[in-house]
C-alpha cells in the first residue's frame, strides 16, 4: 500500500439537509478506517453503513484541492467537490437509473490531532443543484476517534 498510515476509528456522522423549507438531521455512529498517505498528503476515510436498501460503502478522499465522495452498494454515488467552488457533476444511482445533478462545495474544514491517540474532525457543506436550481444544502460533520479495540 505504499506509505499509508492506517487508523481504525469510530465515526460520528451528522448530516443536516435543508431541502426547500424542510430540515432533516441524521446522526450515525459507525466504524471506519482513516488513512493518511504520506507520499501525496491525501486523507482517506472508509466506512460502511447498513440501510434499509442494504449495505453502503463510502470512501471519502480529501486533498488540498478537492474532496471526492464515493458510495457503492445499495446506492452508487460519486461526488467530486473542488475547493475553489467550481461546480461539478454528481451521479446517483439507486438501482432505478442514474440521476445527474451538480454540486458545489460551500465550505470545508478539517483538523486532526495525534496526542493520546488519533482524533479528527471533518466538516463540509455543499449545495446540490438540478439544472442550476438549488435542490438542497447539506451540512456534513464527522468526528473521528481512534478505536482502540
């Protein structure tokens, strides 16, 4: 795997989605793995969640220029965010055909601490658009704690 440092983490994932006037908050606690690639400086977070539709595997890749969010399994989704707020295409497939949308990264913050174990925070906010019209703003906050088990 080259020069990757791997840490098992407990992930607290909170998503606030605002669509029209509705606000929905989901909170999950999941097991995941955080990788730091020392060669490229890229950060990766892998986790799985069980949903009614089945298992969804998520990979989040963060670099200094972009954020890539890929989900596979019961839902297949690929979102590519650029830090300079350039819009990009999102494809989502729930198994009934592909939906194409656009996304724009509104805000991105991350912080990692390696003291008595690893901990970190990853927060990002993005807007989804359909043919240029806002269909939702999503606020994602992830809190990582090293899983010592």
